[in-house]
């Protein structure tokens, strides 16, 4: 039953995953200097002097594309199911509510982290090839990108919680998502890993407790 639920979530998330993946491919192509729009414009193409993962636009693209995927997946796996009345079917399966929603969350977190991890791996591998960047490269330079990979699933969970909660879309319903955005922003701004990790853990704990509460008490 769990396998069937996971396959359902993967199948229904394929469209969003494909869009986000195409966006990351385009972003990586630009970072690697092969963006065709630069050449189609007929203008001068200046050599890329940025340092991979340090002062380039990788973090910006990852935040927009993978963060957007996290928000879209979280809302789709929760609010969209309610809108289609799918819960009447899912919650009558011979498994508990926690298993149903836990499977959804595991699949969603996996997709968000997997996309960013693959992007980091591909871009890091390319940057490590001699002659590709006018600067030395060490894998330790990907530290900020991996911090982002740890934080973005919290955005996903905030969107998931917002989809579960009752309320007006232009009122209180999106408060969890907005709160998580603020929390992740401040956590990511912390330069010390020994403080960043506890802040993330506290954020994950609070959101997961809230999700568990609404899963058990909501009348779907």
C-alpha cells in the first residue's frame, strides 16, 4: 500500500518536477557559459569571472527554482487533494492517516532535495575541471549550497501545512508558509553551523508537530 501511495505521489508530481528540472538545466547552462540567448542577441559576451558557488548566481537560481518547486509541491500534495476530494478515497485505505501523509511528505522532501543535490553535483563536477573557471575550486566551496539543501525542505513543509489548514487563502491560511520563509531567511543568514543546525531542527520540529496535529484532528 505504501508503495502504491509513493508511486501515486511521484506520478502526480512529475509535471512540476519536469518544469523545475528544465529550469535548473537552463540555469546551469547559463552558469557554464552555454546559454544560447547570450549569443543570439549578437552582443559582446564577456568572460565569466565569477567563482563557482561563491559569488555567482547559483544560489539565487536554486532558491527560485527549487524553492518554487517546494512551495508548489507542498500545496499540491495537500490543498489540491482536498479540492479534488481525493482524501475521501485515500483516507479509507487500510493504513493510518500518518502513513498516508508521511508517505506524501517523504516523497516531497526527496524530490526537493534530489533536484538540488543533482544540480550541485553537476555544477561542482564541471567547475572542478581545469580551465572551466578562472579560479581554483574545492568542494568545500559548495557549503552554502548544501545549507540551502537542508533549509528548502522546511519551505516545502510550510507550504504543506498551509494546504492542510482551514482558512482564507488571502487571510490566515498562508501564515505557516510566510513564517517558515522568515525563519529560513534568518537561519540561512547565520554564519555559524553550530547555530544554523539547531535553528533548522527547531523549525522542522514545530512544523512537523503542527502537521501531525492537523492530520489527526481535521475532518477531511
